[in-house]
């Protein structure tokens, strides 16, 4: 089968690496792809906003499955355009992608379906938002409603900070994404990522991970798209997983199906483990980056089988997804300046990765030599028996990479490494 993968980051490199291993994959195309993806796929220069061009390419190449990596084309309705032309697509249509495209949409759905999440108010005017602050204690969370590449969330410690965030968002600092603002109650607890595949009717869990959002060691500094991750996240015990499936995911899938806008693809939840149990922080309508890198390294099942079963509405009859008992950990190497303005063009020399490790490309370009071409540049990923072993292997590989224009956190996995050390001492 011919497969088209849309996107160009570390998540898409991990998906390409895994899709290309399937005996069912005869030709893999990626648009626009990156130099790492080029090792597994033919790169195609398509504008993802030009749906007619993407559909036309699928017709010419007789594509049997389209896998959409990032959220922006999904929120823009690329899956609808492809489905209307008869193609099997992994990824939700525009209406269901609102789970990520509008935070207010998701909060209203949670209220309707009685899904545990932080209390909130949606505001379309600055005055209304400023007045609504009186109903919240500190800290308080202020969010731009729309897509903001992980940057539209402010956790305000003081009223002044909250007011400044509101003024800023309505003032246009997040463009159209900030035309509406959601004010939320702050939830305290440990955060984890949970994945589930659904074809709109059936739902199966698809692994857990923990991301590291802050740029600096010890979870300090500004938020990023994610500086590293490990999987599985042992804080999500089987009992908590069952609870999340029953009280958060299943009601979400059922509510969207009942509205006539079923969600087909991967649901990626940020969950807060609070004293009152797991609560939804947010939904994403695609795989996490860098969470996808660790999931793909641990996945033993054929990815094409699974994604095609989702795309064709046959998930109930598909064999269950099997993950290795081993852990995986990924360390993001970013270009200096990230998450502000990253320095582009720094040269990179990569060693061969040993068995069990993969260097995924995120923001690289090939200009005679390999160079940095984005904020997050590489995702250095390794397997190990425990997270501690995967961490050792990932950093051993990081230390062999020649990328003087880059930096990384040195403590990815620290929560789990501390738990493993405690368990060993017992
Ligand atoms: P989001 O883009 O909604 O995932 O928010 C980004 C980050 O902000 C999350 O990963 C959390 O760490 C934090 N966050 C968002 N909402 C809340 C909340 N209601 N309480 C505490 N932390 C939050
Ligand atoms: N790593 C967080 C995200 O992909 O949204």
C-alpha cells in the first residue's frame, strides 16, 4: 500500500520510521518531511493548506492511507477534504479536531458529559474576563482559546499577572487564537500524557508518557513544546488508566458521536493527577511531540495495521496494540535561543545510533551538510529495561552528537528515575 504522511517534525520522523517497517507499506511519501524522514520516505513538496493539491497527489499516487501528524491541518479540515475524495485518513475531521482547536469547546463538552476537569469561564470580551477573575482564587490559569503552539497558557500567581495576560491576549498577542479567553481554576498534582486510539465508536488505550515542558533543568524557565519524555508513565497505574478511560475518554467519544461529529484518530490527553483523582487538563487531536518518539520505539505491533483499522472504522476487530515492557526515553536537543528565537544554521554531525536507539530529526535541514533549522532540532531516543537505563543510553548518545549550537536538559525522566531508585532501595 502507498502511504502519505503529512508533517515535518520529530513526531513525523518517528511515525515514518515505524510505518516504513511495516510489510504492508510499499511506498511511503512525506510532505514536506525533513532530512531524517528522507531515509524512510520520498519527500514531496506539498502545501498542506492547499487541500486540492494534497487530494490530487493522493489520486496520482493511489494512496491507501494518509497519516496526518500535526494539529494545524486537522483543525483546518484536511481530513474532511481527503475523506470526501474517498481516501482513508488517520486523523479527525474539522468538527472533532475542535477538541484541540478550541479550549472553550472542550470545556463545554466536559460540562455536558460530566467529565472531571478544572472549573472555568469562557470570555469573549476583556472587561468580562477581568471581572470574572473575582470568581477564582490564586494561582489562576488564563488561556487563549485557539491554537498557540503550546504558548497560550499563563499560570498567574498574582491578580496583576492575570490581568496583564488577559489584556495581552485580547490585545492580539496570540492573533485570532486570543479572540476568546478561558479562565480556569488551577489544578495541583503530577501531570502525565495518555493516548487512546478511536475510530469514533471503539476506543483502545495506546500508551502513556510524561513530557518535560519547561526549558530548564529542574522544570524551570519558560514553557516549550516539550524538551523530552519517557514512556511508560508509571504514575498512570492500571487503576487510574481504567478511571481515565471510563470517566474522561469514553464519555468524550460518545458525546462527539452522538452529535454526529465522531472523532477518528488518536486522542492525546494531558491529565492532572489531583487529590480528587485524575482530571483532564487538555485534549490534543494528534500524537504528542516528543511523546510519539518514545511510543514508537516501544510499539511492537504493526503501525500500518492499527492506523488503517482506525481510518476504516474497524478498530473493534483489530488485534490489540502491543508495547514492549522496556522503557523509552527521549532527550530533545534544541537550538540556542529556543523557546525564544532559535539560532538557525548551526552545523550538526551525527554518529551512528547503537541498536535500541534512534536519533529522530525535528528541525534540521540538509544544505550540503546537516544544519539546525528550527527550535527543537533532534530527539535522541533510547530503550532500556527501566527508565533509568533508557536515560543512560539516551544521554550516552547525546554526548556523541557534535552540535555546538545546541543544548538539552540533563534531567529528562527525573521523577521516574527517583521513583526507581526508591523502589530499588526498598
Ligand atoms: P495546555 O496547553 O492546556 O496543556 O496547558 C499547558 C500547560 O499548562 C499544561 O501542560 C499544564 O502544565 C499547565 N496547565 C494548564 N491548565 C492548567 C490548570 N487548570 N491547572 C494547572 N496547570 C495547568
Ligand atoms: N509535547 C506536547 C505536545 O505535543 O503538545
